[in-house]
C-alpha cells in the first residue's frame, strides 16, 4: 500500500550547502532502491519533507530521519494512504523555500508561511507553488 508522510523540522545549526548536499546524497543513494520518492524543501532554518512509497519503507525512512541529529523539533504533519504518488519522478527533489515572496515581504504578519502551523493541505499547496515558481534546485529522477 502506498503511503505519504509529510513532516517539518528545524535544522540544528546553520543549513549549509555542505549539510544539505550530504543529506541529498544519502537520499539519492537509498531512495531509488527503497522505492521512495519525494521533495525536501529547505530554507529559513527549516526542513519540510514529503516522503512517498510503500508504507513500511516510508515509515522505516521516517523513523531513521527523525533520529538524525542534523535537525530537531521533528513534527509529523500527515501520514496517509495514497492511491498514487505526487512526486513520483523524483528520488528526492531539493526545493528552496528560503526566499520570501514579494507578497510575504510586504505583509510579513499576514502572509508569512509557517510550516509548523499550516495544515497539510496548505503545506502541499505551498510546495506545489514553489515548484511551479521554479524553486527546484536539484531533482534527481528515479
Ligand atoms: C532533513 C533530512 C532529510 C533526509 N532525507 C533522507 C532521505 O530522503 N533518504 C535517506 O536515505 N536519508 C535521508 N536523510 C538522512 C538519514 O537521516 C540518514 O542519515 C541516512 O539515510 C543514513 O544513510 P547514510 O549513512 O548512507 O548516509 C535525511 C536527513 C535529514 C536531516
């Protein structure tokens, strides 16, 4: 059965290209063999990740990631059965959510996106908007 997990977390220390590169290399090394696809959004000191795949594989990976010392305050947003993958072509796309949109910059109080308080639907809409806006930095295909 296919399953999807969405979680948000806070980076421990500054999120450097080196740290993110190491994480993405792990994802590329393991995810295709484990049938995992998804998106890793990173920016503003936060991670927001969508993991898709067979339920046992997704749960095993999430359990491993949750123990990773490179982030903390790992909060599960959504875990549900899905009929098909949303990000099926990507072993783990890297999406930059570090930039504030013009709208957010102009009205930070009103429109700032907080992945911790957003609903799962808002999170997915945000990710799709970032992808549509060309914020995908690296997207290794499966
Ligand atoms: C935010 C974040 C996202 C991660 N995403 C993945 C992933 O998609 N796939 C994966 O195998 N490891 C991922 N990792 C790394 C795992 O926690 C773990 O370190 C790694 O899988 C161990 O394998 P390695 O020793 O071969 O690197 C992630 C870690 C962090 C902090």
